[in-house]
């Protein structure tokens, strides 16, 4: 069976199938972030790609995710409140899964509490 996919969906297949190694996953995120920050890819496509990593177990991959999410939050600091709230909500959902696995509870925006 041939499945046609485009853009972010193309990357999601090997991620969800566990085909990519740690270095490949980290490089994929870093490359997608650079494409988004340079305007060659939509930021929303980059964020959509990150949704495939909410159960990621490797520190190196999470480090790259956090670095580039921080850069996006800084770049969009002067956007309207609705956009900023949406980005914060996305970050909480993405990181919340892993934080919960590690015994942390997202209490308020930007605050973690160890269970």
C-alpha cells in the first residue's frame, strides 16, 4: 500500500514508528526550527512536528526542543495576548506529558511542582 503524505506528516511517520535515532530526531528538530525562523517553513508546521515528541525519552532531544521553543517564545513576545496565550498553552501541553511522567505537576504558567 502506498500512502501519500506531505510536509510535517512525512516526518511524523518515521518518528512514530521509532525508525529515527536520537541524533536524527535532534537534527530534524533543529533543522525544522531553522527553516521556521528563516521563513522557509511556517512556525505552525514546526510546532505541529513537535507534537510527535511528547513521549520522547532522550535528554538531547528535549534539550533541542526546549532551546527552540524558547527562541520562538522570545521572537513572538510582541505578538497579541491571544497568540502568546496560545503558544504558552502549546508548550504546557507538549511538556506537560513528560513532566507528568517524571512526577512533576504543572500548577500555573511557568511553575512546576514536584509531586
